[in-house]
C-alpha cells in the first residue's frame, strides 16, 4: 500500500515502513467488528453466575438451569464450523448484519422471557449470532491489514477476548445483586443495537464471495458431530462419581465421533469442487497445523484449570463468589493490556521469542497450582493466576496470527472457523476431564463441604493441566512466523 493513500492511519510509529499503514475506512470496519465481538463475548460470560437466580425466579431445577449455558455452548459448537463457508458465500456486510440482528433479537427475547423455554430459545438465537462474530473479525483483519502489522492488530483482538470474559461475571454479579437477571440483557441490548446501526450505516464489504450451493448434509453432519462431542464432553464432569447411567453420555459421544468422521469425509469430497462447508486444505500448511495442535493443548489446559480455580477458592479457601471472581481480574486485565505490545513484538521478531517463554510461564504456574492447599495465601493465588494469564497472552496472539498468515487469502475464512472450532472442542474437553477428576476426588474425600477434599481434588486436576501445558513447551520451538510476502513462502507452505 502506498504511503500517499489518502486517509491512511498509522498502526505503528510513522518512522516505520509505509506498508504498515491502514486506510481509515478499513480501520473503521475493524473497530465496528471489535465492538460487536466485545458485546457478544461479554454476553457469553454473564449467565454462569446467574444460574441460582434463574432457579429461584423461574422455578426450575439445577439441571434445567444449566441448559441456559449448555445450549449456548452447543449452538456455538454447531454454528462455528459452518462460518468458514458462510464468510465466503455471503458479503462481510450481510454476515455482520445477520449475526448482530440474531444476537439483538435473542437478547430482547431473553430480557422479556416469561418462562424457561423462551429463555432457552433466546440463548440459542443469541449464540447463533455470537458464533459468527470472531471468525468474521479475524477473516476481515487478515484481508485488510498488511502482513507487517497483523500481529499488532491481532493484539487488539486479544484485548476483546480477555477483557470481555473478565468483566462479564463481575458485571453480572453487580446486576444480579441490585436489579435481577433480566437487567443483564437490558444492559447488553442497547450496545448491540448501536453497533448494529453503525455497521448498517458504515460497514463496507471485504474480500470476494463465491456462488456455491450450501450442502445441507454437511450442516446436518456438522451438527451431529460437533454438537454430539461437545454435549457428551460437557456431561462427563456432571456424571462423574454419581450413580446416574452413563448411557446418554456414551450415546452422545458415539454420535459425535461418527458424525464428525462422516463430516470430515464429506468435506474432503466437496473441497475438490471448492464446495466444502469447512475446507480441510488449511491443514496442508505445516504452520497452521502445528499452531492448531498447540492451541488445542493450551485451551485444554487453560479452560479446564480456570473452571476448577473458582471452586477451589470458594469451597477450599472459603471466599465469597464475588471475591473468587475478582481473583481472575488482574490476569485478564494483564492479557488485554499486553495484547498490542505482544502483537508488535510478533511483527518485529516472530513467534519463538513469545511462544517459548509463554509456554514455560503457563506450565510453571500450573505446576505451582498443584501445591496449593486450603491454607495457601490468597496473594499467591492471585500472582499465579495473573502470571498464568500473561503466559497465555504470550501464546495466543502469535498462534492466531501465524496460523492464519500461513494460509492463502481464499482460505482465511476457513482458517478462522477452524480456530473457533478447536477452541470450543478443546475447552469442552478440558473442562470435562478436569471436572471429572475433581468431582471423583472430592466425593471420595467427603464432599464439597470438606475443604481438604476440595483442595485435594483441585490439585489432581491441576496436575493434568500442568502435564498438558508442559507438552506445549516443546511445540513452541517448532512454530514459525510465515513470510510477510506469500511469494517468499517456501513451496508447499501454502496451498
């Protein structure tokens, strides 16, 4: 891009090369998408803490109330894999307006829900919109941002991905204490509507669309495969150590595995005609495949561990729920604030300088977690949680950027969909395995009302997370930053 382009906004200092300039119009598109993604992720993390309130207000059981979050997660798992195709079939503007319209309608339905069934449908509609936002944002950045500035822009994405989950539970807790659970949706709705209006008024289309038919069989197989897997995994922790029959869980996992295998086979057949719902040729890129393997392991260790931490804080250390939620806040703030700096380092120096110390820090902190008891000082838990978050921040931004940068532009949308899918499945698997280990150990020790039993169960879960995180130290040495100029990439690097 020429330095004389009118309305160009520098994304790094003016002393550096003009190839890092982004036109103001393109920056406006990115900021609109960042805002919408922030609102969607903020909403995603607000309902977990509201479950006791829903049970009282709607007169439902804990199992039914859990479906408010489970249905959201399931819908995300089903919709994300097909967003790669949708982003190539429809324009940026069409996808954005559809995603935010679905999200806004779902939010309004939830705010006005007169019963549990309506709330459940509202969460599914919300999730369908939310699922499209992050792949749309990442694909747009890859299409608009020059290679030399992508790391810094992905660093801004990490702000959204870090701050929204941190603020969500805290905001939710405040609103629940003072205004009730419906207020959560009434607060989110106007922000979503403003973002929708801004996008309708100013958002322009990015990239090219293709005129391919939507394969209904692939959508069905995707729903069975990813939905079955995520649902089955989500039930493992709930059933661990109980006398409840594991048959539904096993059936769900079986359907998921068979559905996923058939889905993958169908994509291999369709991609020969460029009609795949999720084009698997992205995995021909060595850097993309290695980055996805690394991300899967990190998500497995991280999401499982951060699910156990609040239980440890509340049931072993005796902290109130609000205080337990605040323990994660410094780490989330650190992840967000460091995002742009980490992205800039990636742009200048590549992946290894970030990934290796990041993996070492994350693994070290999880090993430290394995020594925690009910008598551990709270400040040490906060320090360890914050350092773990920094280690993950050093890992996720370069992984996102290197993975997508290793692909040809026509595969950006599919790569973004794969990233979202990997995070969903790995997160569900990590939570399932670690919660199962935690639950069995706690029950064997006398139950969740015994602090020593909870601390012991937590340590066993953290050992699993630490072992998985340790493997990522090795992987960090093998992932590299792709060439800024695709023409410079070695043969076979792309597609």
